């Protein structure tokens, strides 16, 4: 089961870029999140908490001068890679 981690999926230490690949369900993707029909209270609390944690993690990293990039699992991976590469080039220029 894919849960929510607070550690980045990809880290570019020199460029200070942290990349997270967020699951559509677990992170409440605006396009793909669906509320399960049972235990609605549980799930809305759980997903809400995940989103709050994502924000807190982003803030912690930003405070340390990192660039945080979040990629939805539904995103085209080569487009995401281009986006990350562009940020990396800018950071290491
Ligand atoms: Zn999605």
C-alpha cells in the first residue's frame, strides 16, 4: 500500500531540490481523488491530514532554502522530468 511519506522521492543535494511524487488518492489530487463510499469521515480526516502534512513538509524545506517540486502520479513522466531538469539547471547555473 502506498502511503504518505515525508521524505522526498528524489533529492538533488547540490541544487537543493526535493521532488515528491504524490499519489492521486493519498494526496487528494483535484482530478482523481474520489471519496470512498464507506467510512467517509475516516477518509476525509485522513486525506485532509495528509494534505496538511504535505504543506508542513514543503514549508520546512522552503525555510531551509530548498526548492520543493511535487509531481502527481498521473502526470506524464517525461514532462515532469523536463520540469525537474529545468529547475535543476536554474539552481546549478
Ligand atoms: Zn491525479
